[in-house]
C-alpha cells in the first residue's frame, strides 16, 4: 500500500534520488529539453517548477535557495538570466511532458520534458492554430467581395458615356 507516500521514490534512497533530480533539473535548464522515463519526468516536474517560480524574484536569497537544490553555478546563472525573464508573466506550468513511446530494452514509458516557452516549434504551431479555417458561412461573404467589383465596373461605364454626351 502507498499510505502517505506523496512523492515517487523511484526505487532509490533519498540521497541518490535528490542527486539524480538535481542533475536532471540542471540538464533541463541548460538544454531546455531532455528525454527520460515518464516516472522520472513527472518527479522532475514536481522538483523543478518551484525552483523556476523562485527564480522570478532575482534576489540573493532566492539565488542561494535555488543553488542549494541545483548545486551547479552555471545552471543557476542560466535559470536567472534567460529562463526567468522569459517566463516572468506565466503564472505556472513551466514544463511540458510529451510521451514518446516505449524504450527498446525494457519497454519503459519514455517521455520528453521541456520548458514550455523555449520550444520554438510548439510556439509557431500555436500561432498558426489561432487562424480559423474557412467555414461554410464564409461563402456568404464571397458575393460581397464580387459586389464591389461590379460597382467599380458600373462606375467606369458612366465615365465612358459622359465624354460621348459632351
């Protein structure tokens, strides 16, 4: 039974688990996207999202707090310099987990975990999706587009008749 087991222990002792999650979080921050198992990706999301929230406030205290979790100076610098300004207006949900299938060796569920605002392909796809495709109702607007052409021809015809009248 899993009474009062709020986190996934991932089959590791606490020291090994903390070190693994710290290394994975540093890799995620540095590379913006990593591929891992689904269970580790879900555990990493719970580990890294509070750190990203903490990085929104660029103070010495928050830098030291984040450094105590990550333990890599380069990752902390990257988090506070590039990641935090880009996600400053986002209220949460900084990561995205995409299932990619099964691993060949042991058929483990694999997933890609990525920072949401740094996936350029997904950002351009969402911009393209905002345009609505043409529907049947738009056919009614087509005759309106032809009507100005007909009016333009009607305006040209009287202009041609006026010189004849003079």
